[in-house]
């Protein structure tokens, strides 16, 4: 078996991690022959001759038989991955933004050109969620995939609930440690979790749902009042993504902060770790736990995909060809907590039932039942700094 010759796009934190793990792995049988970067002028830790700023130098090199792409720019990622696949070059990608928006097209290109695209690192860092959903859960017994998919927001909430830090201090600490960007909105706004959930759902249920059709609410407006309420109820607030079959014909999905009780597996997922619960008809719950962010955990997942290509592995997308696949629905009732001060929440949201209401000089909250479709229709009016929305779980409570 010959050595895999790799063209690497991106040499940031993850790219450098990949270079290290490929170099250190004795059995990888792989070599990074060229690295494409935006700027050649940046000081690098390895010899300048390894680098190029021309994608064509890698894509047109007949020696290269695998592209590994770990760049931040979703548009550039799309162009690189598509070009490589159209040329018949297999790709390993970590760009969840690009994949979440273009996965149907990428699946078609793979089939048409008989070429592989692997992306386990895009979904949960070091946790092999995609490969497990493809290989082990390759049947229609799956009921739910739910978990903490973003290490940055989880680190922040862990500091708040386990270490009594303020939200502002926890965010600053996450940024200082490199878990959160200087503009943290991608993580704390829930978008990172959303894009991962879109990808996971394709492999869990065989259905693609575009990101803009999914209700997504982050933690940026969490307030001392919400933290105090959670503590009084002996729960933690976690940013949770979930896809769940609500009947044989339908499933729903969303990303929201959630009140998590100590009985739940994800209650104990702290710091920058991710945790995923997979639930099925015959096996109840299975739990996967691991580091979801950082250079080496992500690089280890990329290395796993590189090794898989060494043995000719590719995703089969079996569930996409099922005759009876469930359809996405937002016609589902959720139970939510909404805290607000000035925003007229009761005038904006049409609750089907209100369980609890509280008003005070500093803040108010309401707990009620509401259609997911109503939340999606009104989401633009829920983004004020004085509003925070959290999910109170209703699915599978009798199964935990």
C-alpha cells in the first residue's frame, strides 16, 4: 500500500495540529507534500518551501491523492472541495458551515464522480459521530440525537454554573484560552451547533434540512436572573442541539439553551467537552463524550478520516435511499421559559397554554407551551438584549 500524498489547505490552529499528528503517527502512511495558505509572509514553524498561496498548485498536482481542507472561509472551502471532487480527488473537510449549506450538492458530486468526501471532524471534534451513525446506526430504529455540540459555549456555561463566574468573566476567559473567538457570536449564537446538527441529521435520518429552516437560539443574552432561576430549580443551563423523531412520519430539530436536570448524561458534560446521546427503539440510550474543540482533538479526527481513506472508506448515505423517510415538521408543541423586561413577550408570542408567570421590577418570566412554528415565525422579535429563551424538555422524559 503506497503512501498517501496530502495537499493541506489551511495552517491555522487545526492545520498545524494535523501537520503534527500526521508527522508523529507511525502507521498513518501519509505525507503532507504541500500546504496552501492565504499569506506566505506569515512567520511559520516549518520550512517555507512547504507552502504555496495558489490552490491550483495542489489541485493540479497529479502526485496528490487526498485533499485535507481546514480553512475558516466557507466560500473558499466550497470552491476547493468542489474543485477537488470534480477532479476525482477525495477530500477530508472540517468546515461545518460549508457542509451544512452545500451537503446535498456534495453528495451528488460524490456519486456522479465516484469520489469520497469525509468530514467526521466537522461535527464534534474528536467524537466520531458521523461514522457511528453511518455504520452502527444504519437502520431506521433511531429516535433521537441530542447533545452539547459546541465546546466554547459549554465552557462558558460550565464556568457560570460550576465555578460561580459571571457570564462576562466566563466569556473573557474562554476567549483568552482560545476556546472562543474575539467575535464569539458563531459559538454563543448557536450557529456552530446548528451547522453540526444539520450534518448529523443527514446521517441520522437521511434527510437534509437547510439551516435557515431551523429554530436556533443562543446564550448571548443569558442574565443573572436566568442563572438564579436554574440554581433554585437544581438544574444547569446548557446549549443543546437535538433532532428527534416525533412519529414514524415526522421529526423535528432545534438548537436552544435547555434546563438540564442532574439525571441527564449531558448534565455532567463540562468545560470544552461535547456529549452526544443517541437514542433508539431497541437500545434506549448510548452516550458519546469527548473534547469538541481545539487543535489536537480535531486533528485526531482528521487523522482518523485520512486513515479511513487509506483503506478506501467512504460514506454510503444508505438512509438517503430509504423509501419511507420521516419529514421535517415544526408543527410540534414545546414547553419554554422566556425571561424579559421591556419586550412585550406576551403580545408577541402566541402561547397555547401558560403554566407559570412571574413579574417584578427587574425582570419577568413566563413558562408556557408554544408551537415551534410560532417560535420560528417570531424569532426576529426575540433577539432583544432583555430576552432569554430556554427549552424545558418534554421528549422521552418517561424513558430516562
